[in-house]
C-alpha cells in the first residue's frame, strides 16, 4: 500500500508497475489521482494500470486501519508530503498491531539551503508575524491548508495565493476572504521564468514557500527571488527519518521477493525552445523544462536554460545515448528520471531533433534504452519572421542553408514569388546576393532578419546588390520576394536553340524527350549520362528535380567544356561534368540507378558490364544511329540478364523554309532501346 502525496511517490508507483508489482495508491483528492497518469503514454498507461489500483479520498486513523486489514498487503510505504505530519501520524497509529513493515520515503535533499535574502522559520505562525513587519504584496506558495495562519488583518489584502487548480483549494481561499483576482490556481512545478513573471505581474515584494526540495520547485523559487531581488520566506522542514528512493526499493525487493526494475523508463522530451528569447517559449516546453531532472542541448541553450539545474552540453546521438545508458546503469538506480533535450527553433523544422529521435527510437526498440519519448514543438524562425513582416508562408519555398552550398538557389527562387531561407549568418546573405546578381534577378527584394526575438533584433530590407555589403552578426533568416516569378515547367521539353552548341554533337529535342520518358526517372535517383556531348540530356534531367543527381561523362575536352557552360547557364548544382572516358570515369562516383548512353565510342560492352557491376538492378536507355550499334543492341539480352526490353525506331522530319514554300526535311532515324538489368549471370559467369 502506497500513500502518495509527492513526486517521489508517483515515481515509485511507476517503478513498481513497470516491475510488475501490484499495489494500491492512496491519494487525498481527485486531482492527485489525475496526476498519477498525467505524463504516461497510452500504451504505458494501460500496462501500469494493470498493476496499480487507486483509492481516492482522505482517511482518518480508523479508516486507514480498516483498509489495511481488509487488503492483503505485505508493506506500507508513506510517501506523503513532509509537511503533512498529521497524515503520517495517522498511518503510523493505524498500523499498531499489524505486523507488516512501515517504510517512510524521504524527499530529495535540496542543495539550495543558505542563500542571501532567504529567511527561515520553524512554523507558519512565526513566518506570518515576520511578514507583518514588511510592506507590499506577498506571494504565498504553501498551499491552501495553512492559509488561515496568514489571513491576519495586516496581511489578508496583500496576499496572492498560488494553489492547485482544484475546487477544494479555491473554496478554502474564498472561505478565508481571498478574492478571485488574488487566487492563482496552477499546477506546478514552475520554472524560474514563470515565477519571475508572476512576481512582476502582481508586483510581489516577498514570497513564502516551504522547503519542499527540487521536486517541489524550491530551486526555481530561490532563483526567481534572487533575480527579482525580493526576500524569500522559507518554512524549514525538520530532519526526516526514512529511506531515499533507491534504498526504499531495496527494502521492497526483500519484502516482496521480486526484482524491482531500477532500469525504469526514463521520460525523455525533445523540445523546441523557439527563437531563443524566453518570452517566446511555449507553455508546454516551459513546463517540461521546469520538471526536468536533467537538461541537455547545445552550449548556447544550456547557458540560457540550464542555470541552477543539472545539465549537459549534449544534443547529438553520439553524445546523448551513452549518457542516458549510463544513467540507467547507476548502482543505486537512476537519480535522473525526466530528461529534456533542447533544440533551437521548432523541433520538427530543419532541426537535429529528427536524427536524435530516430536514434532514441532505435535504442528503445533494441532494448538498450527504456524510455518514453515525447516531442514538444517550438516556434520556427520562418513563422516568426513571417509574422514580423506580415507575410504568409504556406505558399512559399522554404530551405535551410546552414553549412550548405546553395543548390540551384537562384533558379528555384526564380520559379516562386516567396522564398524563406534559414542561414548561418551574414556570409550566407552575401552568397544569396551573389546568386541573384549573377542570375540577373536584381528586381527581387530581400528581407534579412538577424537575432530574431532578442532585444537587438534587426530587420533589413535589401536589394541583391546591397546583400553583398551585409556585415551583421548573429543567426539570420531571409525572405525573398520575386515580383516576376517564372512559371515552373511541369514536363521536360526544352528547345534545341536554348543550349550552347558550337559544333559538338547533341541529342535532338524529339529524341531527347522520348529517351527521357523511357528512363522513368524518380526522386532521389542517380543518373549517368554517358557520352554527354553538349549535356542536353543531363541538363533536362537535372532540371526535373533538385533531388536528382546527374553525372555527365564526356571524353572530349571541347564537349566537356560546352556541357559545363550549359550547366552554369541553367544554374544546376545537382549536375556534375566528368571529363573522362567511360567506363573508367565511373570510379569514385555514387552508384547509379539509371544510365543514358548517347555515345559509347565503340566500347558498349565494357560500359554495360561496368554499369551492371555498379548496380545489377538499374534502368538503362541506349541511343543508336549506326547499323553497327543497332546490331550490338539486339545482343544485349543475350549477354546480360534484363527484363522489360523495349526497342523503338524514331524518324523525325522537321519543316524548313524554301523560298515561299515550306518543306519537311527528314532527320536521321534513331533507335532507342530501354530495359532493366536484373541480378543473374553474364557471359555464363555470375556477377
């Protein structure tokens, strides 16, 4: 039987349930019952409730005794609040003559014991008499049960009372003449920032608290009082007898004859703290931080949020996982239960949260970590800047440039009216300006937001040329407004005359479009364009999506230079020109998923064999204009395992003017072969 009135009591109940030990939890109020399952996930909650029953309501000595005699209990644990001495006396008295152990669970000792500006008292009466000597409003945080000690004529109208949000507490305040505008009904624990806000909101000149330990939010009250320079009046607690949580679990193992899983589930919250200013944090994240036993995050975030708390400057999986696993391996059980890992901005928006969350889920799945995982989002830089400048962002392109080279940046900005870009700092603003100037997009308007949400916030409206001179310090985000966006092309089909050509051979438009259709390219694919010539096929493929990687292989120096000129003309950073003959040029490149062979230089079999070795499941398209190559194409299926083989011949005629007449001029016929490699044997040998 567990009498739970503290955070430690609720924690013990969870540990017992996770260990498969049936127990009854006695709580005084319905609110106490609600708090037992407040932080549990649905699947965890169902498991825990199968081992936990709850008895709600206040009991006197006789009721407690009757309850104990009726049940089949092997021990009683008293985890009531250290100030609820009457309850403890009732439990002890009710157990007289009942031969089962009584185990008292102590609250954690608090490190904040002697600070300047803190006044200690043994009783509430002593504290109230001292308060009468002080002027100004008083924030009372000792609960509603001791309210009568402070409702003296000299104090009553100056009291602001913070209580739990239940009807019993509010009724007690009203019965003592506390008006509703002086009642603050909120569930703790409270972080330092929220305590500060209440002190400032109600012009508090002194705060009264019990020395309730870290779990009771005592540390946050000490810090808030120190920051706002108001006195803190503390009702000191007498030295408690009993066991710490780890030692009590050892006693229960001996009594129950069952192993208690001290590797209990950690409660891990991955939280986005928004732009950085504490005023911009969500209430959900604030409450998570207030209740944390351990904070993790970058050094910048730990400096901001970790004052007065146990913290680690960890935020990557390589740092976080070993630390969490060490916590679970502690000899006396984990002293840390709730872990909050902080990320700047929004946890789901270009955040390291995604990678860490996957690593944590994998560790839980494989059993190396026992944890409940939760993600609390924050306010992203994009939504903040959009609100500041009065723009919407549901119709914008959003990209992060943190530590990256802008990929086809000017072309993608050119296709849209609105673009938001997350940047590392002024150097990225300069890159943006260069991209826009080189692309002839000087009509764009750039809004750069530096140090958003902080007192030194700066919003700069810039032309692309003005971006080149930006020297502001701090993290930055930019909004680019393009007054004349180019319509985004939905299909391939570029005219031959848009390419730089010189005298280099080029796959003509109609052949190029059929070949691209036969390639059946997909997002994330890797395409080799072998014998690229001017690079027309490679350019059109790369323009379909920035998520396609294209490697154009060309042995001719002149042709490779022309392909590079076309790459720069169309601003394609996902296209790379490789001046080398195939198949030697394949070395060192990512494995292809697709290949287009426009010219083989008489080495078709070597090229196909090398491609098959790179990926025996890839898609291949071959063009041929000579009968010799066509004959070789017909033998592909005999030398390589393929499926879905297609062979088409295209004859195109183009109109040309002849004086006042127009004639159709025939182009060379072209054979187009397409197929998929499949794993198997080539030339009688397994590959």
